[in-house]
């Protein structure tokens, strides 16, 4: 599974980090960091993150 975040759209709300903390984190500067190739075992969490993103900046590829 590949995960992409449109960082031009992302507003660093952090809802994804709550839904999928093993994939998304807010760094000490308040900016999103993420694993672009998480294991398939995390798909449900990533799908939850996609659903809760208020600006729909997250995309699952494959």
C-alpha cells in the first residue's frame, strides 16, 4: 500500500495522527510527517484517516 498526502492541501489538523498513529505523526514544529509505504496490516487505520481528514488531503494508492 502506498499513502500520499497533498501537503499543499493539508492543514496539519492532526486527525489522521489520531486515527492512524503508526502512519501519521505531527512533529514538534506542528507539521505532518507520514510513512508513505505502511504495511497492509495498517490499511483499516489509514482508511479511517482518509475518512476523518477535514480537507481530504490523503490518498491511498494500491
